[in-house]
């Protein structure tokens, strides 16, 4: 048997099975309950550098939020 034919046959059967087994193992590991913190941390990556939103309590003397011109009744 030629070297190419042997390697081709080996890759078609056992290496493919090994890659499939690795994929299944990685998928199971990624969704284990112990990996929840890592998944939550990874999901927050896009928001890491954003400044926190400022909140207004409406207690300052010149606060514009308590002098709102919005009329919910539409009058």
C-alpha cells in the first residue's frame, strides 16, 4: 500500500472520528453549569468600555427633569 493511500484511508476514518469526538467534548464542556460565569463574562465583552449611565434623582435646585414640559394627557 502506498503511503498516500494509507494516510488518506487513515484520515478518512480515524482522524475524522477523533475530530468529531473533540467537537462533541468541546461542546459539552462549553455548556457545563460550571462554565456559566465564563459565558456571562464573554457576553459582556462589547460593553466593558462603556461609561455607566448617569442617573438623576431630581433633587438639585436647578434640575430640569422635575420641570418637564411633557404632558401625558396631551393637553
